[in-house]
């Protein structure tokens, strides 16, 4: 059994499926880098999304809370199941998109229902760019 902690971040890719005892099966839709480190955007879970947790006025230690939801903390609890199928992509109403970095030409692939229009940071060289995403065939 391979888990998320055993896969280097640079080897992760959109379309990988993982199972977690609390969050169930999750498909990676996109990867990025945020203020707190690597970001994994799963289809139905915000655990490694880079988003700040919502605090409902309770007394908490923000640094402890952030450390618990920052990759790779807890990554050993995510079992790798394989890659998403074309049928699963279609059933969710998603499609593949890709964009090449204007600096290093690294190809970034992601899954979404429509092309995101925000700027992205190249995972290979770190350059921030706003090139439009193009539809792509599955991997």
C-alpha cells in the first residue's frame, strides 16, 4: 500500500485518487503553492487546500491548527488508489485543462468544471503567470 506521504510533492498530479478514513475517496483536482507550503486541492475536502480554517470564536492556537492542515502533516493517512478514469471525470462534469509556463515551459495539468481564470504559480520554476488554460485530453 502506497500512501500520500511516500510520494514526493513534485510527483503528485491531478487525477490521483486517495482514500482517507475520515474524508473518504478524494481526487486531486489541482496542485499549487500557497503561503504555508504545498497545496493539494481535492474534489471534496479542504484539508491541504492552503485555505485558512474558519474559527468560530473558540480559543485555539492558530499555529497548531495550521500545522495540522499543512501538507505533509497527516499525509501517511491517505492511501493511494490509482488514477481517475475518463468515466469518473465525465460523471462529475469535469474536464482536463493545461497551461505551459511562459518561463520554463513546464506543463501544469488540472481538472475543473470550467477553466479557472486566476493567476498561477509554476510548480517547476515558481514564476507567477496568468496564461489562459486550454482544454486537454486526459493523461
